[in-house]
């Protein structure tokens, strides 16, 4: 449940573009149908019949159509932007979360998606020519209406209604900074405080700065302890960092946290002969977060972590906690993304 940032940078622009690809809903719908038919012919999409089903109905006048690469079935589907976002929000956040948290998630996902549209000055994913794909390692997670019906079972109608309310209730709304779409990164749980983007990813963004994330204590992923045998700890790290030279009998002398960022996340750690970043250690040991302590107890290594995910941008559990306290989606987004504005781009998407 976290965005990895796109490795592509969105092209900077001096003035809002004319959005040439975003047409009137009716011709766009026809064009989308023709495109999907053509793509289906070309690709032999295995579940083509599902294209015409609309378990999540959407008013025609509030959505552009985008091309989504289906990573599982290796084909491209054209679908209304807002319908696609229902599948993203449902995949990325528990549908039982507060409505205002779901709305904040919808805007983060919409903003992320529009940054992939060439018509919005963004860079498309490009797989089979699509705007965006369903591979979370590349773009963002997505669940089809059929997958959601199976996941939710008898609660499907209730949960899909909540998701629709969040997405359609914020249709067209995006988060901007200085008039440009933000990189709306998010993660599951901050562990009490989020992180500056430059401490995790390459670039510093003025709206991705560390803020408190209260109310997460006691939630599902706030604190976890992972225990390794000394042997497995040494083996995993020696495999990830061949120059470390760890010995399972000397771990207590060989492993030491050197520095932390102000948020508490580990900046650098000594492992044997080398120094690695906290994020590298998190990756090698598959830890929930880079905010960890390491303890050596009776031949085991206990790694206690706070939070889950990279820690940059919006904390989903923090957003839910804010919503429970009565904050609306605007307050949630403006808390986690410093200095942003919420704008409605619907007029630009549909004209
Ligand atoms: Zn992609």
C-alpha cells in the first residue's frame, strides 16, 4: 500500500496545455470503444467480454477516458478515468476506512494518474502504448470490478458504494503546487512522523516535507518486530552486500546504527566492513520501514520497526485517524502535502 514514485519526471511547462486528447465525452467514448476493439483484436484480450460490464456505473459527463495496460492479462483497456480510480482506491486503501480518508486517497490517485497523461504534460507509462498500468511496481495498483466483487463477497455493494462516493464525490479534483500536479506519494503508516522526500528518493519537493502523523498508534502496521536467527540475518545481509563479510557469531560487534534522520528513520548503518543506508537494509531484510532498532537477544536478532512504507507524503492510516477526528479530505491532504492546493480540473478534462 504505497506509491513508488515514477522514475520519469514530468515535463515542466510554462502555461497550462490545451489538453488536446481530452475530448467531448460522447466522441471520446466512441473513440475509446473503437480503440479498445482494435486493441482487443490485436492482443486477443482474454477477458474481452468484461469490457462492456459496468458494475461501477459512472455519470458520462464527469470523466475522460484513459488507456490502462492490464498487467495480468497483457492487454490494454480503455475506461473512464473516474471508473479506473474506483479500482485504484479500492486496491490501495481498505474500503472500510473513513469516507474523508478515501476521498483524500482518490485525489492522490487521480493526481498521480494525470501525471501520466501526455495531455496533462505528463509522461505515459507506455506499455502497449497505454497511459498507465496496473503493475504497482511500475504505476499503481488496480482491482477490476470482478476482482473486487470476489474480495468483498456479500459486502460488495456496500463497499463499492463507499468507494464510488469517495471517487465521484471528488471527481476532477487534484492536488497542485504552484499550479502543477504534485507527485502525490503516499504510504501505509508513517510511524508517527513522515519523511522528507530527499531522504528517501532523489529529489526534494517543497510539499513532501516531514510532518507529524498523529493517531496511528495501535493501528495495524504501527509497530512490528521481526526476529531473525543470527545465521539467517548474516546470510541475508551477506547475500545483499557481498563485501559486508558478516559472521553470525560476531554480529553484535559488526552491526551498528550510525545515524538517523530527524524523523527517526535510519540514515546509515555499519554492517561488517561496509556502511549502507537504512533503506538498503530495509530492502535486504524486507522490513516494514527504515525506522528500526536492532537488538541481539539469545542468539537471535530482533528488529523492531515503526510504521510501514517509505514514509513520504500521505500516511493512509494517519489520514484515517484525521478523518476520525473530524478533518475533511482537504485538511488531510493539506496536512500531508505542505502548501498544496486542491483544484478541480474537470473543465480541463471534459470540454
Ligand atoms: Zn506503468
